C-alpha cells in the first residue's frame, strides 16, 4: 500500500493543481455515517425503495420518518474525519482544484474544502418541487414539526408537500452541478476516486468521462469497483488512513522537488 500511495503522491504533485477528488459514502463512514452498500450499510437495515421518488410521493409521511431517523439524525451529528481534512488541505495547497461529491453530508465544506460540487443535494435543506421554494431545514423547524405531528411538512409558499433537498432514486441530478462536474472531468489531468462503489448513475460516469478524456484515475476504496481495471492505482484501505499518509507523502514530494 505504501508504494501505491507514493505513486499517487508523485502524480498529484505532477498534475500541478489539475486534480479532482470524486467522493462517495465511503469517505464519510469514518465519521460514523454508514454507506449504503458496505457490510454495515443502510441497505442491510432498510429497503432502497424507500428512497425512490415515487415512493416518496405515495407515502411522504413514512419517507420523512425514515429520513429523520436514518439520515438527518446521523448526518447532523457527524464531524469531518481525517479523509475530509486531508482533501481540504490538498485544495488549500493548490493541488486539488475541486471535490465532486455524491455525499449529502456537507462534511467536505465543514473540513474547509471551498470548491465542492454536490451532485445529490444536501441534507440540511428542504425543497418544494411544485413552486421551487427552497430553504434551510432549520428555518421553520421542519424536523421538530415532523417529530411532533408525524406528517410531512408543507411548503409555506404553496402548501404542497416539502421534500428533503437530497436527490432520490428516479430524480434528475441538478443540472448546473452535473454540467460543472462533467466539464471538470473532461479537463482534469488526475482524478482520485474515494469511497464509492461506483454503482449509482449518472454520477459513476464522471470518472469514466475523465479517463476517456485522458486523465489518470486512482481509486481508494475498501471493496472492488467496476473501474478498478482502468485505474493506475487501486488502494484498498480506509480513506482517512490512506489520505493522511498521502498528504505526508505529498509534503515530502514537494520538499524534495524544492531542493532539486
Ligand atoms: P456506496 O454505499 O454504494 O459505496 C460505498 C463504498 O465505499 C463501498 O464500495 C465501500 O467498500 C467503500 N468504503 C466504505 N467505507 C470506506 C472507507 N472508510 N474507506 C474507503 N472505502 C470505504 O456509496 P456511494 O457509491 O457513495 O453511492 C451511494 C449513494 O448514497 C450516493 O448517492 C451517496 O451520496 C449516498 N450516500 C451518502 C452518504 C453521505 O452523505 N455520507 C451516506 C450514504 C449514502
């Protein structure tokens, strides 16, 4: 593993600021947020169908209950881990241009990352798909309202059902973020994929697009992915541990190149 991390460190420095990090739920498991498909994943406890958009509108009260119990309560209590912190440091050093994340947990921003593209929304906002109203989940105490009534909160503007501002299965991804993510993928020199099974589309096509456009891919993930065969390195380790070592190697690499 150490040798692979050294190879990745050299590539990051050589990319000279043109590296993108692409993250999934595995980047946040060390913060105590379970992933979906891992051995302790959410799918071992609840059915994925609950996050289907048709199911949401068929039974919004049950969907909100699952959201509050399994997503909001866990995610709102979490703090960034060493993976998020290392990624933010690499950006601050001018080596990472942006983070494209499938995560809704805001932990990259909390760790200090500035340029974060959220493909699947954010856990701390609500949206009305009828009139376009969008607001912080805290503003009108939607969580407390739900807990006291057991009913999905209503839009203060048009009265229709509000939805957590996360992308449910069967919903399109936000257009602006999707375009920016694909544009970055097409133009970057290096993409580091962290903690994703690469099983959720279209997000999983972003590293494919980067590879097709000529970028080098590196994957840090505990279990195999469909893109392992096209990656220059596949590092089977915990994201927090690997990225902390990577940051150390990058710092060594920079000091060596300064002395040459
Ligand atoms: P996934 O559950 O399909 O895959 C997670 C991958 O991360 C697995 O392959 C697993 O082996 C790996 N992994 C788990 N812990 C790891 C660690 N410490 N270090 C390295 N690898 C680790 O998740 P996905 O690919 O992101 O897709 C699921 C969808 O669910 C995405 O849309 C995602 O945003 C969403 N989701 C988000 C969160 C979050 O915001 N934290 C949590 C769960 C699911």
